[in-house]
C-alpha cells in the first residue's frame, strides 16, 4: 500500500499528507499537492536536511516530515528554520536581547550559555552606525580626524599595504650597489600602481563597490581559510564595524600571501631585475602578487599556517578569488 508522509515546500508552512510506495511516486504526488513542477525537484528530511534518494527511501519512518525543494533551493534543517522564524518574528533587536537574557539566566549548560552570550553580544552591536557621533565608543582611542567607521577601516587596510611595500623596499639594503639601483627603480614602478589604486583601501570598506570589498555591506568579514585550502573549516567571521572590541580583534586577522612575500616574491623581483625583465607587464605581475586578492587571502589567526608554502610565482599557481555572494550572511 505504501507509507504515509507529510510534505511541505519553502513557499508555505502548510503540510500535506500523502501515501507513496517509492521515491518517484512520492515526488509526483508531493509536487502535485504543492503545485511545483516535477522537473529537477528533490526531497529532503525536514528535520535534518538530509536528501532522500531511492536507496534510503525504504528506511523512512511512517508519517515523517519531508520538504520538497526546487532547483537552487537549500535546506539546513528544522533547527535553522525555527531559529529563523524566531528572529524574523521579533520587531527589534532589543526584544531578542531581552528574551535571550531571560533564557540565559536559567541556562546551566556551559555550551548553551556561551552560544546565547555570543548571540546577545552580536545583537547588541551598533553595526549600522557609521559616524563618530552615533557610536563614540567604537572610536575610542582613534585619532579625531576619523569621522566615520569606513574611513578608519580604509586607513587600516592602507596601513597593511604600506607595510608590505616597506618590506619590499628594505630588501634593497641587502643588494649590491648596481643591482640595488635597478631594484629600487623597479619597485618604484610597482609602488606607482599601488598608489594609483589608492593602496587597495577598498578591501576593508563596506561602502565600497560590491566587487571590490572583502565584506558585506553591513561589514561582516568571513575567513577564507589557510593558503592551501579552499575555505575556512571553522566558519570564522567577524564584524569590526559592530563594536570597539571587534575592531581591535580584527587587527589580528591576516591578509596572507598565498605565494609568500619574503621567501618567494621578493627573491623573484631580484631575479627579474638581474635579468633585466622589468617591463610594465612584469611590474603588473608583481603588483598583483604583492597587493591584490589574486594572491591575498583574509585569514583568521587560527587558520593562519606559519609554514613554508612552497608555491612559485608561476601564474598558474596564483590564487584566484572565486565570485561569491557575501550578502545576508549574518542576519543578526
């Protein structure tokens, strides 16, 4: 006869009961009830988000709850669903903070207390404030000429780029006079490109163009993982725009050179100078390696591996930042 199931979709919270003997029958009846096109739909367990296939269909419990997803839709499970309902059901952050603090006062589990505390701290941040007058605590200890958060964050990024440039320039002191002169002249050409691009200060600026910045328009930054990994295994994230503490902690995050600056890039600059390979194209290549996201990754200090990377300046090995959506990662 078949087993009984309850199906729903992302479009509605309404659940429909159906009876099906196999996965295909489940999909046909479910899509018909939910008024979804059958093509390229899939079904997942509502509770965990696990996708149901023909093999595990027979192990489904009677009356279990399922969700049918269309192409491109994702489902992370019941926990995320109800948390999302709670957050979006509240009118203000203050309401959420009040409820969370009430739960926290009665919670005994250390892990749950830590999670609640982090949620409260995140919600209490003055993330949307931009001007000094609207969040004076954030600017505590900073020079008075910084009147907006974005202005300080641009300066912070520019300072990192200047430090990289300074390391490259200082290497000239280790060279013989003739090589040193040519090296300094070539580095000046690289520096000129950096100046023309305003020291790439846009990377930390949440008001910058979407394609230029490393954060969301609300200021959330996400760790991109170690130099030899595609992503962060710990899902590290931070919003230095939220409060003074996060602003200070963010200074410990690294803009890590995947192909290393001291061990690889600078020695290669010297080789190019000696070989007289110093045309505009070469200067552009080294500029990209030293100062752009072609070779830089934003990395939490825990993910920063202080080991030899063993990557050459071969263009085929340069890290290419994949296009990624960075909006709405952190709704709090």
